[in-house]
C-alpha cells in the first residue's frame, strides 16, 4: 500500500500529465480521487444528484486548469477539494433553499466532526452523543445563518473564507455565527433539561 507521500507524488504526476492533455492520466486521477471528492461534495450538498453534478463540473474545471496547479502552494487533494468546495457553494447560492438538513445524513457529518482527533469549535458546544439534537437545533436557524455555521464548523472554513464564499462582509458573518452559536447553546440546553433529554437518551 502506497504511503501518503507516494500517493501525493502520484497525484502530482497525474495532474502534470493532465495539464498536457493526457486523457489516460486524467482517467487515473479521476479513479483515484473521485470517491473522496464526491463524499466531500455530498457532505455540503446532502443530495446525491447535486453532489454528482458538482463532481462532474469540478473535474471539467480540473481538466481545464491542471496547468495552473502549483505544488508549492497546496497538496493535490487540497487543490482539488477547494475546486469542489467552490463549485458546491456556487450551487448552494443558486438554490433558494441554501441548505437542506437531512437528519440522518447530518448525523454522519456531526459525528465525523466530533470524532476527529483535531480540536474543533464544536467542543465549545459541549455536545453529548446525540447528534440529532444538534441537527434539530441547526434546522431552526435562518437558512443563511445555518449555512454560515455549517461552513465554519463542519467544513473548517475561517470567518474570512465564509465571508468570501457567501459574498458578505466579514463583520456580518462573525455576528451571524456568534448569534447562531448562542441560539444553538440555548436550544441544546433546553433539550438537555428535558426528562430523558440529550444526556439521558
């Protein structure tokens, strides 16, 4: 099994070949990365058909822009993931319903964030294992506020990156996220206080 370093080197090789319009290398690049990139798009978009659309658009973009990839600036997967993320957020902005929360799908995202060894802002919410409670509280937020929180905490974007993606002033984004977190804490606290609430579920 290839080490991560070997894997990254192989991806860089395929990207370089793709920049030279090598269709065989592009196919290998697609086969090696499409599943991960699709999963990433699905986390953002929830719906499989939207994630498939974004994946297709992203690989067209990768084919057309492979020559602009610079290994000194980002790892291949980071570069490709950024393309997928941008395409997904572009699609979200075209949708009237910005983000739809599917509780079962959202559970997986929440648990992934909670189980990650990396410290995340989710720790500040002091969540129990009941991810559905968080999904329920998230669904009560205004659509754009919910989108801002999801970008910040489930996709690890900085406030400035969220502001850039949503085409909003960073001050507005910070205010939305701060107020949304207060609402989430209050919502979760009320649920926890109920008989058989989060702590006892």
